[in-house]
């Protein structure tokens, strides 16, 4: 008798487990981390350089220590977003040198054409401060999404390029890019030559 109850119990248990299956499986969509944006606040550049600007307090200004780095090269490190704004400075002495640097900036921006869905150019023009240049907004799965250069057209040239230490996925990183673009706009709008 006990054997019959045991077999019946096993049968009921097996039946109950088989009845609980859900055959409508659908995978969960991929999700991205929630991004906590810091409050926008800025501080002035205090380094002994031939230019000045303000930059965000949540970014760290670091001296560029790469092999080819020159005296006034810096990286603005957005640690929270794993990104860098590479900043380079050159002084030049003639029109030929100036034209070459402007052409190099254009080539470096348009080097991303293969992966870019759009490259928008915007002129930068602050004649009261003698700050002129071009801002390149690069959309798509490219290595760099923002590049710009500033010059006084006579002896100073300053260039910036935004990079992330991540594989480019524009749709997922676009909110961060838009957040940092506002910081780059502030850097440009507060930029001044010291000499």
C-alpha cells in the first residue's frame, strides 16, 4: 500500500512540475547602465600656459605624457564617463604653417567619414578676443565625436578632440556626448589668449 501512495505521489509531483512550465520565453532586451550626471559647475584653468578657459569641476586636467607630447598639451579627463578631451597647443610663425594646421584639423575630423553618419561644421568667431576656429560635430559610431580648433590667425593654435576609452556605440553614448558638448561649448566660449 505504501508503494502505491509513493508512486501516486511521484506522479502528482511530476504532473505539477510539468504543468508549471511557461513555454512563452522571450529574452530580455539589452539594457544600459543608468548614468548619473554631475551638476554643471566650472573652474578656471590655472596652469602656466599661453591661453585660459574654464572647464568642469568633475573633469581632471592632466598633463599629456605621451611620447610625442609637447609643452602645452593636456588631457581633460572625464573619469566618470571614461573619456578624454585631448588638448594641444602650437605656436606658429607663418601663413604656410597656419594653413597646414588648419588643413590637418580638417583631415583629422573627416578621417571619420567612413563610420560617420554626419559631420557638421560650425564656425567659431569671437573677434573681440581674437578667437576664431571651426567646431566639428561628428555623428555615428566613430572614435571621436567632437573636434575643434581655435586660433588667433597670427601665432597661436589650439586644438581639441573628444575620445572615449570604449568601443563606439553612438546610440548608447549619445546622452554622454551631449552632456560633454555643453562643457566643450563653455570651454570655447570662455577661451582667451594670454599673449
